[in-house]
């Protein structure tokens, strides 16, 4: 019919034009609002007990929602390189209070609460508290002991407690045998390259969470860099002993037959000798920025 | 020759139904007919025959699957044409929070009328349909018959050239029916074209210039009520009483109602039958002609339809 | 247009004669009055509490009216068959829809204004005087009205092609989704697959963004809303409503009434 058709034609114009307009306007509104509202991530209800009381019978569902907020919150902050992760703890606290069996939240929390800025909130104390709560609710889950040991080992540098956590975990069902070995090794040697490498590699291999995986990969790479630098410095010392002067570039080491080919970092960038005559990352390597960032923050963290 | 008031060509309406609307039910099948200017046209058929469907199609409330229709020479999709049409829906219902005067005033506002003209027309219409005493009462308190009157008033409020009424007599008491009949005749006198649907045949017989009979979604005949049916005498009817028991063979074909018997015989056998009955001691009460009526025509069609097993539409809804 | 106006006025009249509406407005005013009481026990932030509670009440009541009456606008007329006699008049179906929409928006405007007046009185009672910065409350009320208009348009669209119950569910669903559009945009899209992230981005612009209209926090703290935002939000609502109403008209003018 006539009027019907004309409206259908009108629709063909109105919808694309209209939404094009909506798109532009929305961007302007976003800009306008961004200028008037300061960045505020608010967790309205910080009391896990209250949230739980209000969730009726849907606590697990609500826990999932809070958990999604955790991931989102961390993702956002991380994306913008912001170091302030103040709300990570209340969000995790509520998520796990609502659903004590949400193991992934404890594990995620262990990683990012404990880690120093900018990768985490720099609160290993809260991480330990969270994991211990997780262990209480899920006493048979050995991975949580791994995480506890992890926090003690990397962030608190308490090798006694780390060893105890690994040992405790190794007694749980299905625990992998390396837990026991790790317990002994940490107790005997404290921090070592092999132990660190193994722990990060295990996290990288077993985690499904992309943030966790990315973080583990970065640590693995930096760990390798650290070890490479140490060995190259040793080789440079060897070179100095032989030739009476320090090598000025990596090719000196190759010519001396100390290394086969120019040594490269995990991303394929050649190492260089810096001003202090120590081995350093290439200026072009993206790993350099990460390394510097971690070191810079380490200075500020007590 | 002027345009017919209503022209319908091959109008068809199918309703999809069932899972994913895969099946179709035909409610109206290839309807073609015309209503001439100034005629009163009766649209007759049993419930669910497709009368309301046709009228709703004409009013643009539903859309045809195929075919077209014109009113006053304009296609039915033309909204402006509605200025000259009045419509009474079947079992009309109006905003129940309004009074009769308000609802009529509301409808009048869609026509280009001055405020004074509106008020004047609303008053006249309320008087015409006999609602002037109830004009200030909200429609939620109205009876079915009163709503029918409001519906009639709004249909003729704007002095339309064509008035289409869907079952205008239903829900009315004998007085109300009489009044509606008078209004239709008055419209005819004013030169309006009226099309109305009904399943009550006597209304159509007494009012219409022409009637169309629709059964099972198909038009079965159009014409003047007289020409549509063969008006020749079908036979004679004798009404009699028996004064004493008898076993005249004729009695077996008579029907008995109380003490009274009725017998229908062909015209040429009338006298022979009377002789026989008198011989049996019967008292003749009356003798009259039997003519075919629209009703019989109508009933025959329905019967034929049923006999064929053709699906009489379940519902127009 | 004139004919759409006639429909609009009648829709407004229907709402005015509907007692439910008064109950709702009364309830909102009661909540505003209660906020005065709550404000008195929350020392130091009386005004903040009154404004946020009052605006919330206006918004919630407005939402109830716009969703339920918005869906009923057309479906009730079809259900009760009041539409039949009307469409036989020289009225286009699109004019009817536009009139219904305008009528309910008018109703909402009057209701919201009444509730806003109540809120201002409550503020006056607590502060004994109103300042220039308090006009931000009126801006917030205006934004609520814009939001409600958009919801009415959506409810109208849904009621044109589905049952009232489903239309209500769809409208509520879209409203809730529209509140989280901002969140959708904040999702870490780099962890998603490219088609998924493109879909998310498109979706975030297609869905109505109800967060645009939320200035409650600013109003509660008496901060000024820039004029540009008022203009942009108005424009946004007009364009979005045009799209939705055109779609509704396209659907409705093809619909067979039963």
C-alpha cells in the first residue's frame, strides 16, 4: 500500500543516517562527559557480608558478576598503565565471600595482589590473607599451596614459609611431585634461577587466564634476560682476564670464541654492553621498557 | 455513468497459522462485486463467512493477500478517502474513560470542522441515536446496546457519502433495531450509500436494494432480494385439525404441532387434498401460498456447502 | 500533524483520568518527603541525600510509567478494538503512533515536573533558600525525561510486533543493556577475537546509551552540567527516537489488526 511503502523507504534512509548521527553524537557526549567526571571506579558496597545478605539465593551468580568486574578492572587499569589497583582487594574480597569456591579468584588475586606495581597492587600481605581463606574453603586443592609458596618466594622472600607451603601442598591429592622437590630446593637454596624459571613456567603452562599468562610470559622473559646478562658479564670478565681489557661490543666475545654468534634476548634483539660495561638489553627491545618499569617501581615500594 | 460507490476486485485474504505460519487459512476467496451509489447493500452470510473480513479489508484494518478495492473511485489505501466514509465496527468499543459526547467530539476532531460545528453535530447525533440523556456518562457504564448506538453516531457524524456498518443490529433490542432501520432508511433518503453486514435475513429483505450472499469466504450471489430468489409459488400449505382419529395416507406427510397439522402440497393437488382431509373429518383452519425466501436460498447454500464437505470458515478472527 | 495532536491530547486525557498515575506520583512525593527525614539523620550531606533519593524516585516512577503505559499505548487499543473506529477516520497509522508517543511524553513531562517541584520544595525546606547551582537538579530532571522519552519509543516499537508481556521484557532488557553500554566499551577488547571485538564495538553504538543521561552524582554535589552536554543529549534523544518511531511506524502500518 502507498503509505506503507513510503514509510519503508523512509526507514532505509532514517536508519543508516540516524545511526551515523548517533555514532558522532555519542563520541561527543563521551568526550564531554569525560571532561566533567573524574575517573572514579567505585565499589559501592564494600562489605562482603552486606553484599552476601542482599544477594538472596543468587550469591554464586553475583560472585561471577563481581569476578567479571575484577577482570575488567584489572584489564582497564593495565591497559592504561595505571599503577593504582586499590579496588582489586575489595572486589576480590566480595567475589570470594559470595562464592568461596571461586578458585580462579584466589589464584588471580595471589598473582596480582602480591606482585609489585605496575603489574600488581603490591600487597603480598593481602594476597596471603586471600589465599589462606581460599585454602580454608578448598583445603584439598593443592594449587592454592603452590600460589601461597609463590607469594612467599617471589614477593615476601620468605623461603622458609615458601618451602613449608610447597611441602604442605605436596601432601594433597593429585599434587604433582615437583612440589616436594621444590620444597626441599627452596629450603636449601633460597631464590635461584631454576626455581624461579620453573615456577613461572608452570604458571604459564597451566593458566587459562590471558592476563595471568601474559604476565607469566613477561616474567619468564625478564628472568631469562637476567640470567643471560649474568652469564655474559661472567664471560666479559673472562675476556678481560685473557686480553687485559673489557670487551667493547658483543662481537669481541664472538671473535674470542667465548660465544657462538651474537647473543640475543628472548625477543630476538641483540644484547649490548652498556656504559657501565655491563650487559644490557638492546634499546630497541620492548623488554627494556618492562624491565625499567619494574625497577623504577621497585624503588618506590618499601 | 458515475463510479460505483464500492468496487471490489478479486479480493482475497489468507491468514497464516500454525508452526512458523506455514499453513494458510483462506478467509476470503476472490471476492468481486460492486455497490452502486445511493444503494442500500446487504452483505449476508452465516457467522464466519467472511463478511467482517471484507469490511475490515475495505477499511484498511487488515491487508489483502491479493486483489484490490476502490471506494468512491479511490484505492482503499488512500487515507483521505476516509473523510467520506463512516464505519461501525462489529461489537464496537470506545475509550471507556470518555463520555459519549467526548468520544464523538474526539472523532469529530479528525475532520476539518469548526468548534461550533462540532458541538452542533455531536448534539444532533446524540439525539438521533437516543443518547442525549446519557451524554455525560462515561462509556464504561454503557450497555452493549448503548455502545452500538454510540458507534452508529460516530459512523455518520461527519456526514459521510458511504456508510459501512458491520452487524449494526446485533446487541440491540427490538426498539433499537427499529431505530437503526429508520436511520438506514433516512441515510438512503439523503442519497447516501449504505453497506451493512448481517446474518439476520429479515433485516436485509426489508431494507436492501441489493444483497450479496457470502458463504465460506466465497460470494454466492448478488442481486435484488426479489431477483436473487425465485419468487414463484412453491406450493400450498394447509393447516387443519382432526376431530376424530384417522389414517388417511396424507397424514403421514403432514407435520403435527399440538392439535394442529400442517401439510404442504403442490398447487394443482390442493383441491384433491382438501377433499381427502374433509372426508377424514378434518377441520381446515387455513390455506396459504408458500414462497421461497432469502432464508431458504441462504439455507440451501449452507446445506450444499456442508454436504460438499467444503470447509465453512471456522472463524473470521 | 494536527491529527497526531488530537491523538496526543486524548492520550494525555486518558492518563489524567487513570488513577494509577496519581498513586505513583503520590508515592514519589512520599519518597521525596522521606528523603527529608533521611537527610536529617545524615548530618552534613542532607542535600546530597535528598537530591539523589529524590531523583532516583522520579526516575523509578517515570520508568514504571513509561514502560507499562508505553507498551499499553498501542496494544491496549488493539486489544479493546478502540482502534478500529479511529483508523476509519482520515488518520494515518503513523500519525496515530506519533500522537500516542507525544501524548505519553506529555504526560511524563507533567508528572516529572510535578515530582521535580516536590523535590525543590523538599530542598527549600532543608536549606531555606535555593541557589543558582541548584538548577543542576532541573537539568538532571530534564535528562530523566529525555531518557523516559527514549524508553517510551522503544516500548512502542516492541508493542507493535509482539505481545505486551514480551514487549515489556524487551524494553526492560534493552534499558538494562543500555545502562551497561559504557561497560561494554570498557571491556578489554584486545583479549577477544577480532570479529567479537568489532561486534562489541558496533553494539556499543547501536544500543541506546542510557548512561548518557545520568548526571545524578553531579546534581547531588551541585556541580554544573555544561550546556553542550544538554544540547548533545537532547539531539541524541531526538535522533534516536526518530529512528525507533520510524521503525515502529513501518512495522505498525503493515500490521493486520485481528
